[in-house]
C-alpha cells in the first residue's frame, strides 16, 4: 500500500514535470460571448483585438450579438520577447455605429490558457452602455472590462500597515 | 523602519501589471483597490527607460514613484515615506543588455554593469524630478525584481550619495556591480538591504565574479528551492517570490548566508575531473575559482575602469602576469583555463607558455557570455 502511494507520488511529480515543460505561453485565451447594447444583443459590432507584440485582428458579432476570438499563443521567434516575468497587455475595442467602446483592457499575468477565467472556458457577456468598467483581478492579472464572466476575483493579501513591525532592522 | 516582506514583494509584483495599463486613470483605480489609501501617485509618476544594444533602443515603462499616505502603528500622518518600484526584465532587448559585461562608474565612482547603469541613467532625471516634487519625504524605499532589482540597487546607491535615507529590497536580482561597489553600498546602507533569492533562480548567478551581490556581507534571505538545477519558475515574482514571503516579517524569513569556500575546497574542485554542468553548484564553484585564481595572480579589482583597459583586459592581464611571474599561480591558472574550456565545449591541450593575454581575454569574455546565455536558456525552458 505504502509502496503504491510512493509510486503514484513519483508519477505525479514526473507528470507535472512533463506538463510544466509543455506549457506554451498563452497571450490571450479563446473568448466567446455576447455583446449587448442597452440590454439587447447587438449585431454587426466590430471587435478589434490588440495583443501586445501581435498585429490587430478582428471579428464581428452575428445577429444574436455572438462573437468568437481564437486563443493566441506566443510563437517562438529569435527576437520575440522572453516572458521571464509574464505580463501581456490585452485590449479589445468594440465599434458600433462609428463609436468606440473599451470592451476589454487587461494585463494577463499567468501564462496558462484560460488564466483569465481560472481554467474554465472564457465566456463573456458584455454591455457597451455600461457607465463604469468592471474591475477584476484574476490570477494576478488586471481586467477593466464592460463584461462579466463566471470567475472569482483574487483574494486580497493583507500587508498590515506595510511596515515591518517586528522591530528587526528598524 | 523598513517595509515588510508582504508589501515590498507585492509592489515588486504589481509593477509589472501596473506599467502595462494604458492610462494613469486605470493604474490609479487599480492601485486604490489594491492599497486603499495607503499610497498616492506623485504627478506623472511613470518612469521610462531605454534598453537594448546600440541601434535597437526600446523605450518602455519601467516603474513608479509612490508616496505613502500612512505610517507604521502609532506614527502620525503623513509619514514622510515614498517608494520607488522598478519593473524587471521582460524583453529580449533587456537580455542583450544583460549579456553585455562592460562596466561604467556610478556617482560613487565605483564600477557597475554598464547595461544596468545605462538603463538607470535613462530614467535618473525623471526619478530626480519625481522625488523632488514630493514634499517632506525623508525616507525612500527602493524595490525591484530581476533587472528591476539591479535598478533599485543603483537607485539606492544614488540616493545614499545624496545623503538620503534609503532602504533596498531586491527579489531575484542579478549582481549589479563589481566587488568594491557592493562593499561600499553594503557599508553605506548600514543593514537596510533586503535581498531575497532562490539558489535555482538563474538570474541570481549572473554576471559572475568580480560582480558581487549586495549586501556583500551580513544577512540575506535565501528561500527554499529544490535541487541544484536552474529553473525559470524560481525566478517568477508572481508565482515564486510573492507567495513565499507573504505573511512573514524579515525576522521570520530564513537568513542563511552560504559560508565562503575555503581555498582547499576550491583547489580540490579545480583539480577534480567532475564534469561541468550548468547548475548552481558548478557556477558557484566557477565563480569562487575565478576569484581564487585571480587573487593568486595578485589581481586587485580596479576601483574605476577606463575605456582603454576594460574589466576583462585587467583580468586577462593579471592572469598572464601570474603565468609568467608566479609558478604557484600558473598551476592554478592552467587548471582554471581547462575548466573554462570544458564549459565552453572546446577540446584543447593547455600549455602555460602558449596562453596569450588575448586568448585569456577571449576566454573570459566567452565565459560571461556563456553564463548569460545559459541563464537565459534556463528561463526559457517551460515557458517557450
């Protein structure tokens, strides 16, 4: 029994190693969702997506306000930036009747796919007429958006007064 | 009074995301949510710097200056503390800068890594204006991770040269300056340096000797990491440093300083036939052997380095002199050269009288390059 536990533990460590080696940094997870305008699905809304280090790509909502953006990974390139500390700017601008809306301004801080939604598929519902952006911190990332999605925000870490009150090196 | 590990590590982590937000309004909204009313932005508080080799200078936001709005328990407000937070390495351009081993002199007249120094100098004027605009500030806390740690170190040195009260907090920092700089800053800071690192963080071993970490003596904070091989995950501010120090006070973090190796241990390593691999122990052995052999050759690290005699020139010159003048030193120089050739993957017979100054210089240059590229490679594994 004990042997079995040890073997499965070793296998677990080993498989984690393989997993860690195979993670491709994800710059922006695949996103699907619905764009609303005054509470109703908005068709023909142009969505421009700008990911740091990448060209702009775009999509358009269908008659149900539905859209899809595919996942974007970091490509290997000689002069590409090396994410030694991963932090990627993500911006999606929605354009409806020539008016621009800042639908998504984010900084992704973990390289895993779907880090924006803690591993679940990123499915959003957005309201262009929202007066103030929703602010979320997820997996150390920051997201100012006109959207909501099924995710819990990071817990706050209490740093007290911020000073080292233990008295050492005062 | 110093900042606690939780706050200093959070700031070092948060600067990455903050500096990526496209507007000050959003950055302020984020800061307010994170830190309540503990900080206020100084006006136009973004620091920018140019990094990269000649011809490919890339301008990026590198940090923030924040004024603290509240103090330690029982202290009146406003408390006169400000923090300056530097962002770390992120682009390939930064890494090319890091691989450059040219030195230049700081305000204290001592030699530091030229790449770090140029990056700091490009934001020095702005920093000066920002700090000058803060009223009644008596203490400045300099914080940074990775290259940001090197920038924070240079900032602390610059502030001390102006007789300001400064504290320094670095996480996974490279070695910023040569030994005389490290020793001088350690003395000037009088214990107000908090260096946090992992053995297996590849950035913490570059550049090699005579580059030296601060503090040069006394306590530093070595966090646990498994094994001897470098791993990118131990360099991560968000995933490795931040979670490990959260909730600690400086006195509850381990303060293990590795004891310096005896000459006997170094000599035994130089004579050994152990295969060189790019691991913490190998690099530290190499680092110590370099220090030992150069000292045997009568080498004294120059306090200032002129353009006509670079750091590598001065080292190569000392080794050459050691080969011709001191028989005891020559033996160790030959053994060191053999080790260096092995690391560089060159199979070559080594004869003392055939080692020219130019050859030794080239060897040292390639060694620095090799350590930098291996560290870079270690950072890419698992990420690319």
